[in-house]
């Protein structure tokens, strides 16, 4: 990753040479990582002469994808709105998580001029009108980050509600109310949404799983253990249990809550009786175990336990997987009829701003399918303890040679 060297340089700026990746977390909610926007912009300024020259000439604008889309849709160079919302701005490492404004301390640390950055607005207000002929004058009035939009679309609008989106990776957001909570268990703090300029912001804790559905792609493309992702459910049901096989798909390290970049994938517990169904089943269970890892961290940080988990995304059509998820976290799992809740959440924010509806009074729970735990707590804890053993065996592979 080309911005990794930029992170190393920035870590040298941390006081007392501690190289603490969480040094800025109290201000922005995020650890120093190549993933976030400020690091990417700093890399561009250091390595692309045209960018550096354009900034010096006051001829450069920067933004995340939402900013680019709004700017183009509202006119681009002909008066386009250069704006973002609080949920997207909270991923730049440049916005103060409490004031919802660009923070001078953060700007100084990254040496980024605020003149290139978009104006921070709420998630639900009129940003401008579309200038393209086919949709001319349609108001642009909703803007949310991907996962934050799913939080809204799943109606996780009060403290203690959480959603998980299952796709190539898996992303969990846990509504913590109007006060940001700084995680001490490997999660990041983000703005969930702000429904209008005068509304209080709602915060969330987030945990990300790098490899969820991608593990099935690996079994299909690299190992030829299945022909399609859809076949995974059939193969997983071809065996009575997981055969004591555990699969940690740490292909390029582990994300939350471990943040271990030296971890690598392992399959543990293989015997002469192991069949491909066991390995496929272990890959599905790995998704569920990683979700439990994050939920446990969220419960420790928040102190108000989750009652049920709302789910969405492509993988949730697999009812077997959703039942296992309920079994392995010991909670009700609720799947809506419309699993593409990101688009729904963005539409809810946009419609609220122009008076189409009041999202506080919208309810989709009656159209949900619920999954409830069907195993004992003892079995759940026993299986999770073996997962933790497998996790430990994945640590320390990269950059650790005995030769």
C-alpha cells in the first residue's frame, strides 16, 4: 500500500517518539491508518507535483466520493457545491468528532490547508439542485457514508441499536447516542448521522471485518472447493457439524478488534476425516465468529448490551448463515425484506430534508425475518473458545522468519 510510508513518517511526528497510532483518536476518533483521507491527501501532496502546485496556486479542491458526486451533479466547475456531510467528514481524520468542524490541531499535524476541503454540512439538508438535463432542478438533499446510511436504513436510530452489513467484508455500526465514545477495545468512533443543520449528531462505534464473503471467493477461485458462492450453503449442510475445523481468513492481516497486520490465514483442526464441506462450513462460521469478536468489543466499550442485531447485504440471503450468526452471538438476528439498506437510508435522509416523511415514525420491522439462538450457552462458549485459539495461531506469520 503506497500510503504506508506516509503513515510511518507521520508516526515520527507523535510527541515523545512513542509512534502511538491512537495519538489523534481523542480528536477525530480514528487511528493513524492508510485507510483514511488525510493520509491519502498528504501522500498526494508529497508525491504528485501537480497536486502540490495546484494547492499553492489555490486551484485545487479535495473531497471524498460524496463531495465529487455532489460537485459534479450541481454544476462542477460552473458553480458546483463543494460540500460533504458529517458522516463522511468523520473519516477524513481532519474533523473534530465533537465540534463537527475541521480542527486546527489536525490540520497542523498533517500540514493540510483547510482551503482545499469541502464545507461540512448535516446529513439531511438541501445541498443544491441537479444541473444535468435529465434530472434538472431535482433537489440533492441527503448525504451519508456507506455504512452510516445502512444504519439509518435499518432504523438503528436510538442508543444501543446495531447493524451488520455482510458482503466481501463485514461492517458493524453500533449507535451510541449523542455522545461519542472513545473505544479502548479496537473500534473506531464515527459520526452516524445528523438529521438537519440544527439537529444533534448521533455517534456510533464501528468495527470492520476484512474478509467475509471474500473467503468464499477464495475457496472457489483459488482452491476449487466450490463452483459458486451459492453452493456454499449446500456444501455446509452436507456435514453434520464443522468437524472441529476453524478457518481464520486473515489473508492480509486482521481488522477490528485485533488490528494485527502480521496475521495470516490458517485452517486449524484438519484430520483424515475432514471433507470440503467442513472447510466451507468453517469459512461461513468464520464470518459469524468475527462478528462476535466485534460485538464483544462494542459491549465492553458501551456498557449497554445489545438486544438484537439487524443485518443486511448480499450474504444475508443465506438463511443458514443468519441462523448460525444468531447461535454464535446468542442474540436475535433480524433481516429486512429489502437487504440493500444503504440506498434506503440515503433516501430516508433526502426525503426528510424536503418534507416527504418523518424518519422517526417510519417502521419496517414488521417486514423482517427473525432468527433466534438454537444452541446452548455452553456450546456457544466452547466453540468460541476454539475460535480464539485459531485466532492466536494466525498471529505473527508475516515478517517473522526463523531462517
